[in-house]
C-alpha cells in the first residue's frame, strides 16, 4: 500500500514496514505521480492546497488527519469512499500544558508583574504579604471554582491538574453525570453555575452547536472577578462581546490561544482589550503518538476492524 506522509511530521517511514511510504511537502499538493496513493496523512496543509490534493487522490482509502478537529480535511472534498480519521488524543498533553500556563498566568498576575518589570518598579501590591483569597479577585487555584466547557480528553486532563492544585472542578459536556471522577453538567445547566465560577476554560470544538457559545449573555452571567481561558476554537467566542466584557470590567481577565480569524488581523480590537493575554495558536502543534495512531488505522484498513477516531462524514 502506498502511504503519503507529510514533511511536517516526525513519523518514521521505517516504522511502517510492508508499505511503500512517500514523504511529500505539506505546503504543496501531492505530486501527480503519487495520485495512486491509498492512504495519506494530513498535517499543516492549507485549505486550498488540501483541496487540490483531494482532487488528485482518486484512489485514497484512508485520510489520517493529525489535527483534533479535521474541519479543513472534511472541507477539502476527499472521495466519499475514503475513511477520514482525526487526531483526537494526540494533542492532549501539550494543549493541557498551555491551558494551565495561561490559567496560572492570569491567576498569578504575571501580566501585571511584566508591566512592573518594564517600568523597573517593584510593586508591593503584587508581592509581600497577601491574603489567600482577597475580596473580588482570584489569585490562586486553591479552592478556585473552575468550570471546563468541553470535557473530552484535554478537559479531563486539565481537570486532574487543577484538582491537584486544590481547585473545585466541574466539567460541561452534552450529557451530565461524572467523568474521570469529576462532576459534569450540560450547557443547559450553565446559567445556574456561571455566577459562582471563578475560572471558565473553553476547550470546545468548531461546529454549528458551539458557534459563539461564549456570548454576551454568558459573559454577563459570570462574576466580575471571573477569568476566561480559550484553548478550543476561536469560532466558539463572540469576540466583540469578550472585548466589551473586558473593557467594562464585567470580567477580570481572559487569555486566548485561538481567534475566529487567524492570523489575528493587526486592526482587531482584541489586541488592545484590557487584561487580555493572546498567544498565536501555540497550544498544540506537537502531535504525540501519531505513528501509533496511523498504524492502528492502517491495520483496520488492511485487515478489517475498528478505526480509531473515525469521523462521521455524513453528520459533519
């Protein structure tokens, strides 16, 4: 079987014995001489280039995306007979790590400390003797009430870390109950939980149901000391409402790793919003276990069995 591997991955062709493995440039359409490939791995290819690749691969049977959200792969138009699998699970640890970094950045007031450093000022309000829980401010994860909206692998891993640091964590998912030892509520139950939330973390995927899920009404329901972190998809946030909430003090601060339009335009109001930390979609980008996932799905393709992370193309 001919398998196409992009030059953006560290998958070793030597680990795929018994197959013809061809490495291709992720920034360019697959060369015509490899249009007979039966499997292709997608990582770091732009939408327009991916569409041309999809048009050329007329015999492809497996499209293995390494991104957790295979939006661009689905939009590319690969042949209907091909199985599309996502990279869910490959980014759990890196994204969790970044989410925790953004969260602690806000809670421990590192942006304020950086401003003081730039001004060569030793700010006594940041250091020295401090109350554990000052009125109207979140300065520690100890006893903090953390709500994680999007409670898959990343959300649950983050919940474990926050719990270890002393937080009270509740997950938000489509069905309520318990996951990984943490209580879970549904989005319909959010109105009764938001007023008591100290930190709201979004790890939501992009789909019609999550479009601008964090809207003005949701932001207004949070207490003024609340902090918001988004490491999911930029489309899940009403960015105008977020800028307004930060500007009016409706919430105390936020941190985003994603935006509705990326790269974020220089004239976006987000750049000048107060108490907002922006990172350039850097939480992921380091899929862990891609080779193992690919081997599992190649085995399912060649020998029959269950695919890992198959995408229901009919519902997508």
